[in-house]
């Protein structure tokens, strides 16, 4: 199932993260659910966010995109397709030898 991945970035590091199952067109509803889980206000979704999300499958919300003050630098969301492909690198330098 495709998912929306949300990350709260604080001091250039991921402070909290979560995913919610959703279809691409239901991303705004999934964002509302994730914000409720993070106990943060929902950001204002602008045309800029729609364009970025449609083109790149990701966007970010800065503190000025929230009506209330938030204690982090940004909220990033990314749509993760469920393509049934292995997400592991096939590069031989990254092989793990279990011996």
C-alpha cells in the first residue's frame, strides 16, 4: 500500500517521523492524520505545495506555513509508492556478508 511519510526536522536532524497509508490524491487527509499523531497544528497547504507534491512527490512546510508557532525548522512529507521493488542497493560495496 502506498504511504505518506512525514518527518519533523529540528536542528537539521529528523526529530520525529511517521507514515500513514494513503492514495496519492488523499495526501492532504493523511497529512491531517499525521499532524494529529505528532500533536502539532496542520500547516496551510498552498499552491506551491501542490505543485511540488505533484512534480516531485514531496514538499516541505516551514514555520510560516503554520498559524500557530511550532518548535521545529520544517515538516517534510514524501509520497512513497508501493512498487514491490527491492529498495536495497545492488552496489557490491554495500553487500553485507553474514559470516
